C-alpha cells in the first residue's frame, strides 16, 4: 500500500540545508560594523590603495597645500605648523580652511576647525581677514546649511570667531548667514547655542547688528538693555536676560524655565 511519502536522497537534503543557512556572496563579503564604531569618528584610511581625496580640501591637503599637520597627543590632538602661522598668507589658506569646515572625516574635520581658529589668532589677523570676507562668507554659509549637525556646529563656531576678529565689517555680509541660523533656532537642541552666537555677533558687530538680525529673525532679543525693544519676556527669562525683580518673579511663576 502506497502512503504517498517521498523520501529525498541524502545529497538533496544536505543541499537544502546548505541553501537555508548560506548567504549571498555580497552579504558575506560586506563588513559588519563594530560596536565601537559610534565612539570613533569617521577616519580616512591612508593605507587603502583605493582611497582617493573626494573633496577640494582633501586634494589640497594631500598635495601639501596646507602647512600644518595633525599631532596626536595623550590628552588631546593639536596642529603642528610647518612655519609660524603669523608668516602664512591668509589668501588663500583661510578660505581653504573655511571650505574644509564641511568635511565629515578625520583628520580633515580637526585640521580645518583648528587651523581656521589658530590663523585668526595671529597678530594682524583683522587687516588680513577683512578683504577675504566676500569669499569667506559663502564657505561659512555652506557649513551652516549642511545637514550634518557637527558641520553646522563647526560653522557656527567659525562664524563667531571671525566676527570677533573683523567686528562690524561682517555686518554687510551677515544677512546671507542669518537664514540658516533662523532654521536651526527653531530646533530645541540648537536654540541655546544659536542664541548665544547671535548675542556674540551683536557684541562684536555693534548697534547696527541688532537691526540686521531682527530683519531675518524678528523674535531675537538683544542682550543690551539699550537695544532691547522686544516684548518677548519668555526669551529674556529663558536665556538669562536681566529683568526687573517684580517682572522676573511674576514670569517664573508661569514655569518659563522648564
């Protein structure tokens, strides 16, 4: 009597099991991310023969166009300049470093950020940087508009550093940068940092800066009592504005510092 049961040959069973547990060659060759990947920055592999510079900044750095190198320290990294920063021509190095703020891989991220900051610290940086503002502002604008939060943070820091050096000379170009700051200001995690940066721009840019900022960001509250014409008491209390005692106590009662 036939029960209709089919018995597979031994070889067929082994092939079936192998097919079940095997994966495609592409999946097998794809490297799996390590648990510590998130703790380390994206880094270029200098020993990879297929690694090629993918940006203008990387190409210039690879050709030795940036006279500094990264020095790894036990506590923190630093830059080693091939010559004194005071003797380095700002044109085009400062512009190149500003463009490098958009980099997302180490060591380009550190070199562009630290190089920009240290170059602006040299004696006579004001006179050297002001003529370069028409070329520096587009580079900073690109960093501020970048989707990467760390790139935006580096661009914001660089903007404040530049403002501290060139002062009111930045006011003529400030309107091109405020739109991107306004967008980030609406996000909670950037609100305080952007507000502090705007106050620094006002501090370094003078009285005229307030009007320029308010044209793009009407809710901005000046940190200077003489310039303050904003009725947004929430802004004043939350970001450390000095208010009369009776007004401060009244608004604290509404939980504005939550």
